[in-house]
């Protein structure tokens, strides 16, 4: 939201962020999840299953992509998800799963849903078919590298294929 505040000013940006977060909260609850806390422009959510979490992520990404306002900077979500045990105490969540989810969110770019191999292993077939492996990554604080995946949340069958072009000069 830093660019949003810079472009729109504090009052307008704060209103846009608050409106977006309230809509996202409703989508989380519709997916049987709970918003545990709001941290600035981020939400920490808890779901009973990886399917519910990634299903909600798809719905939230779709909602944000459809609610652009003409002449205004577009809002975008970065979503990180990890499915595993947590400790819930005094309205907050603790544990390795919380830390890994936060690291996954930090890896995501605008419009992206990032998740882990542990999460993908628990997904049902339809959602498992919507993920692609990005590779193994070193995650700060983890002894072993983790395999990271991206959820392809769009409902179309258009995917990006990355390749090498020959005979093309360098781009600026």
C-alpha cells in the first residue's frame, strides 16, 4: 500500500485499504475462515483446511482484480499460505506454520498466491491441478530449503511459458 498512499494521499488511500480489507474479511468468513488480526494492510487468517485457504485466496484475488476504479491505482494482493499446526493464544497465532506463511507472503508479488509443498500435499485434486512448482528456496530461519508453489487462481487456461529467444538483441 506504500505506493497507494504516495499516489492518493493518506485519507483516500486509507479508505481504499480499509474498504478492501473489509471485503476480504467477508470472503474469508464465507470460506469458513477467521481473520485473526490485521497488521497494517495485511490480514492474518486461519482456515481448517488447505482447500479452504487456497479457495479463499482465489476468491479474494478475483475480487480485487474485478474491483478496479477508473483513474485510480489498482489494488493488488500478495498472498502467502502454509498449512500446518499453530498455537492460538490470546487472539494471536504462533508457531513454525505462522512464520512459514509470513515468509511465503513476503515472496509473493502483486496478484500472486504462494504456498508450500506441505500445503499442496493436503489439497484435493481440483485445487492441486491449479498449482505449479516454482522451485526450492532458502527460507530465512529454516534449516532446509522449501519447495514453493504458485496457485494459478485465474479460471482461464492461459498460462505463461518462459523460454529463451535467439537472435534478439538486449532489451533496455
